[in-house]
């Protein structure tokens, strides 16, 4: 606590007004538990490389010793070689011990500490009903979870902030589309054909596993635990991890057999990998003739509504549409709690932009942000993510364009405002083998937790693929119904008509009908849907060879197109407008994954007051905390209970979520209960006129009047102020003038040699304080001299005699960094 020397009203002073001082407590550093360990630190990578080099040197020297002995070298020469071998073994052993120490600090020897930390988090989450397994009384279903009251509140707060941060800030058009999607929509988007994972089965029990997950787990386990790996094997396994997403079913199966990977639960042999479609299929209507699927993402609902949204926006680009909703994926082997589930919440943005102009007017707002980025060049070089300035990354072409860069910056701000640790957040660029052929550039916001680096947000420049796919799909449907197609395009009017060259594709229905009979219509449509590049390539081939093999996707095979079957020509014409298909920048947020990582990043433990147990705490920022404050009558007292109810009404009127605890349990236990669900503030009623507000993490308290308590809590809960701001504003002095002179213990502002000069005038003190920036204005009040410890006894009382404007003398410890 601060020490205050109050000056009697009889002191010589021209000021008669009352002085009221509310003292700040000493700021404490909040307790923190060790964060979940880093997956691979820079020192770990270096030590692994050093260990591999040392072991290679040991092997080489051992071979040299063997050769010397084999050729009958002199004993002295052999002894020198043996001594060198022993020295190399000692060096290798020392590096091995250092590596084990690093692994212990970064996650225990292996995953032991990570598992213990994760278990502590999950146990707390389930015990306090943040989430639980769905249908638990029926033994549950893997990959399905229910959010309990605090979990629902956290999720609602995250989504509310998402709307504020993105939808409101960018004037986005929010839509809400159905979960059940007709098959033809997902055929056009490619999901029916390609939305698959490779699966393997336990050949004896029939249990299914994702093949790539088994290989990934094996590789990570070897890299983490097997210190005997040779340099070549270590490099090989790292390469397998890097190209894992690019392996075919045959290559994946070969690796599983090469490494001897079996079923995790039974150690039985596994089948060869085969594709499994992840969508839940259903029928729309009672006839069963209209197949559909539960949507695997929300984006398709936005794409098919592009024409109407474009019109709603005044036929202007760029604009963005947003949607929050449930998505469904029939995961082969759900695991890792909320990280891999079968039903989950997505929040997706589709930002439509002219492909010729991907600049962004607000990019300057995020250009100076610096955070961990992991471009593909660093990944391929085997290096770690590095801090980069976003503006430089865009300028150097690491990030493809400003609009993509702008959303990367906004995603970073969103996640860090939620409470994600910026040191455990990185933006990883997709390798070329990870990206779809149509994608321009893709980045993932990855958050590190006890499971490793988890992809939580994908930010992709998808070019014009989606709108083109649905244009073709709708044309196919509507032509079958003998109606016009639906072009999902935008328009740019020219100031003056311009002459352009247009490519005309005219299939000969007669020749195609004679050659392909019933398939004529599908082939005609495929020819008309060719891109300009494809058409020009066909034109050149037909002119040189007379025929070309042409892939018809709807037929699933190639057909031979001859010169008389299609006419491809270029003609000049005047155009009054440019018609083009917009590109799409898509940030896609996995809300459940973000929330779970937030749980881990906010969890820590601290000792109880008696230090006989560790108490669990979630340090949620007020922005996302499930309950903003609790109200505790200090003791069982009718007047205090009534005061608590009055405060509750004012909090409700202010829209602040809260609970009242009038159980009469000790105040310490009540604090611990609410700290464990992350309540940031506790209001203790110990008077009928004023109360104390306690901060969860620092455990500091301030006193405010009952009339002000709702206003104070709302101000900090809404992010208008921080707890430090509230603490400082509680330091109030009511008098007549307007300056505070602050001198901190241990500072150079007032050394012992300054005593004499200060005793004659306040000029030096004022000047020093002003020059140091340690002067603050508090409600236009009187001079308050805040003295270091050594001044208090010898100088405090004398100060008032020489400076009648000083109304109080306060002792401020050096650790108070408030000013």
C-alpha cells in the first residue's frame, strides 16, 4: 500500500478547500504459468544440427580407428586416434544433454509437459462447463460438442467482436444462407468430386484413420523423441512432413509401409489408402430425387448470390459479403477436442475486387504492423518464421497484393485483441504444392497451442475461380431447361467506346451430333466454356494438326475434336463497357479453433493465499470474458444484500453480464471460483455507499461509489479504458490549482544534493518534473508532491512550510510505473 502523510488544515496555506486523496495500491506482476511449450525453437534446431554433425564426426573417427588397427599402424598413432574419438564422443554427449535440456524447457522430454498442461486446461473447461461431449449420457459421438453457459458466452463475445471488427468496420454485406445445399451447387464448386481425404482401415477391426495424420504423427514423434536419427534420416523425415499434402494415395501408402506404421490402437496392419468424401449427404424432399449435402463451408451461399449482392451495392466494386454459420464435415477420425470436429462454426468473408486493381485504400492503416511471418522460402530452407513488417512484405512481393495484405493485418489485430499471444501467432504462406491451381496466394494464421501450430484462419486470393465455376454450373442447368444462363460478372463503363478483339467460339452442332450422338450437348457446352487461352491453344492445334484431344469434365474423359467441329475466330468490335469476372479474397475463420487456442493462451495457475494449492485462472480480456463482473456482499448482511441487488440492476441496465454470490462463503473462495471462469472484475459490497472493484490478474482494488460502479465496469469492459486507466483515474485530489509533481524513488529527478536548492523555491522541482514528462493533470487540483522514501521522513513536513500550495505528501515506491 502507499504511505500517506496528511497535512493538517492548520498548516500555513492560503488554500481552504478540502483535499481528498484516493491512494493507489502497489502494482503487482500477475502470476503466470509456463506457456505451452514451443514446438521447435531456434536453439533446438541448431542443437539438432550440431548433434548430427558430432555423431557423423564420431562415426568417421571410429572408422579411422578401425582402419589404423586393420593396417597394423603404430600404437602411438592408434592411441592418438582413439583419444580423438573419445573427445568427439564427449562433445556429442554434451550436445545431446543440451538438446535434452532444451526439449525439457520447451515441452518436457517429449510431449509430457504439453500433455499435462493440456489436461489441466481441458479438465477445467469441462468441469466449469465451457464445453462437454454431446449426447454424453448415451456415451457421446466423436467430433460433436456442446458449449455450456460460459462457453456460449465466450463464443458470442468472439462473434460480436468479429462483426464489429470486420462487418461494421468495412461496411460488409452480411447474409445468412441455409445449411442444406443442392448437389448441383457443390458439383459446380468441385466439392462433390474433390472434397476428400485419404483413409486407411485397420484390416482386422475395421477402424478408420486418416492416412496423412498417421504419417504426420509418426514423423513428428521421430523428430521430437529420437535423438539417434542420422542427419540423412532427419532431413528425409522433415522433407516428408513438408510435402505431406502433395502425396498421392500410392505414395502415401508406400510411406506407411516403409516406416512400418500400423493401427495406433491395436498395432494391426492397415489397408491401402483410398479417398473418402467428407460431406454429409442427404435428400431434399420426400421423393429422394433431389440429392443434397450439409454444407462443408458457408462461402458457396455468398457466391451464388453475387449477382443480387452486386446490384444491392449499386453495381460497384470492391465490396465484401460476410456470413457466420454452421458447417459440417464427416471427419474420418475426429480428435484434439474442438480442433477437429464434425459440426463447427465458420465466419467467412468474400471480398470481391477487380482483378486488375487489388490495391486497398486502407492498407496504410496496417502497413506498419510487424509480426511473425513464414513465407514459403523460409519453409523450403528449413528455417523458422521471422518478424516482418507487413508493408515491406507486400512491397517485396512476398504477399501478392495490398488487399490480401490488408486482410492479413486485420486478422492479426483481431486475434491479438481477443487475447491470442502474438509470440505464438504466425502467418504461414502455402507452399505451391498446397495451393489449388487457380489460387494466386494463400496464407494461414496459425496459432501455437499444446497440439502444435494449428491453422485457425485461412486468407486466400482465389482469383475468379468460384464465380466462373458457378457461371458454368448455372448455364448447364438453365440450358437443360431451355433458359438463359446466369453470368456472375461485373461491369466497368468506358468514358468512350473502344475497339477490342473478341474471341468467338462457335461449335458445329451438326458435326458434333454426328460424331458424339447423345453427348453432343455436353461437349458443346464444354467448348463454349473454354477460357481464351484454352481456345487459342485449340485453334493453333486444329490449324497445324487438324484435330486435338479435349477433356470434357462432365463426361470424365477426353474426346477428339476435329477442325470441322468448331470455329474459333477473332473479330474486332466496339465495346461500351468492360465485362469481367471479379477476383475473390477470402478470409475464413474457424471459430472453434480460435476459441480453443484462446482458452490455452489465457490459462494459468497461481498459488492460493495459504500457498497450499494452485488455483486455475483464465485471463480473458474483458472483451471476450463470459461474465464481466461478479457482485459479492462481504458478509451475510441484509443491508449489503440489498445494496448488491441495487448494483445488479444498474449493471443489467448498462448491459453488463454479471452474477451475484450471496452464499456467505469466504471472500477468497468466491474470488477463486470466479477467477476460474475468467471473470475480470469482482465487486465487493462492504458498505451501503461505496464498494471495491478487484482486478482478477493483478488483484488490485479501487473504491468507487455505488452510483459509479456500473459506469466504471462498462468503460473497461467495452474497451474504452484499461484497468491501468481506471487505477490512475481513481487517484483523485480535489482542491484548487492544477499540477502534480512526481518524484520516484531511485530516479535522477531529485538527488540528496538537491535538498538545499529545493528548500528555497519550487522552480527546480517543477522544471525537473516537467522536463522528465512526469507531470499529469488531475481534475485541475492543487500541487501534490510525491516523494521518494528517503525524502519522506526528513523533508516531507518541511515541504509544506516552504511550499504552501502543497496540500499532501505521498510516498511512491519505485516499482510503480504508472506515470
